[in-house]
C-alpha cells in the first residue's frame, strides 16, 4: 500500500487491531477492549456522537503529525 511502519494513525475497537496498533505512529482505541488497551496511545469513549468525536480527533491528530504527506499507491 505504500504506507510504512510508524507513518500512520490507527483507530480500532477490537483485538484484530493489535498488529495495526503495534506498528502505528499513534493509536486510538474506540470503546473498551482489555486486549487492545496495552497497545493504545489513547481511548475514545463510546458516548454521545462517537462518529463526530472520531472525526474531530482525526483532524486534531492530522494537524499535529506529518501524516498529511502524500502516500504512494
């Protein structure tokens, strides 16, 4: 895909995201998952409008990191 280890931000909510979280620059767990917790940089709670919180966090993290560079596909 042209995305290198440590060049992406991962969002996930289940144990199937562990490998993705391990290689991400930053990882955001959505909701609660005890298996995923040790690999998460932060947690977003499942309350209110979760989709809006995810979009807001994507925009904030995008401003703080260099993930805005083009990806070779």
